[in-house]
């Protein structure tokens, strides 16, 4: 039993070393602090294109996820919940930068594709693409709630991010309707912040 605990804690430490997500002051418990002193989550370090080694996040247990995430993040990312519209931290964020998965820190959307859809959730007309055209966001048909929708997930850790609809603006015509709680944000280093 004790060996198991040691292994788990080492594993957790390794995950945190992969540029774990800094939780926002808006959603984290008050005693956790926030070194950035802002309402935005961001990656601790490392370029946005740097994915976690291997795919350790896929092996996290439900208990691990509960420890990693705030209750709100857990509800959205792991239970496929939806935050209330017009309440999310990133709805009106106009900063230039990269939106990351709250579960694992992988870049999932670029601020360049963010637009105001009026829906009450952060909206993007395209998903993030790596320099070599790789994709970090996966989609899956979702038949729940009596509707046929397309779910948007982090391809790295399988966290639920939101849904995508075909009523978005040009050039893609897509509207990625994403929960703020499923996102982190890394401002562009040399941007106008
Ligand atoms: Zn992820």
C-alpha cells in the first residue's frame, strides 16, 4: 500500500513538471494562491507546442482528476458538464494568446480565431493547429440531451471542452462553443497586454 502511494505521488510530481496548469483565481480555492495575480490561467512554462511526454494523462484515475481540477473544471472536463452562459472567465477575454486545455495544458484554441457569438460561451471559428498542421482537438458525435451534437475534446487527455456547430463565421463556418472552465490561457509574450 505504501509503495503504491509513493508511486502515485512521484507520478503526480512528474505531471506537474510538464508545465501543469496554473489555476485561475476565479475558480480555484482561495488558499491556493496565484503567482500571476490575474484572473487568467496560463501555462507555467514551456512553449505552447510542447505536449506532455507520452500520454500520461490518459492513465489518470477519476480520483487523480478530482485532485488536479477545481470542482467546476472537473464537472465540465470529466463529467461533460456545461457552465452557465455569460459566466465564464474567458468569455470577454480580448487578449492575444493561446487557450490551453484545463486538464493537461495542451494548446487547443488560438485567440486569432475567437469571435463574439452572442451565445454566452467563448467561441472560436477554428481549432488550434500546430506548426506542422497537427491537431490537438478531437470531435465525437454526442447523442445526449435528445440532440445530435458534435462534442469537442482535448485529443491529449480526453477532457470535454464543449461542442462545435456549423453556424460559425467565415472562413470555416464552424462555431466551437467552449466552456471557460475547460480552458487555460497563455498570453502572447510580446503582445499588447
Ligand atoms: Zn487536455
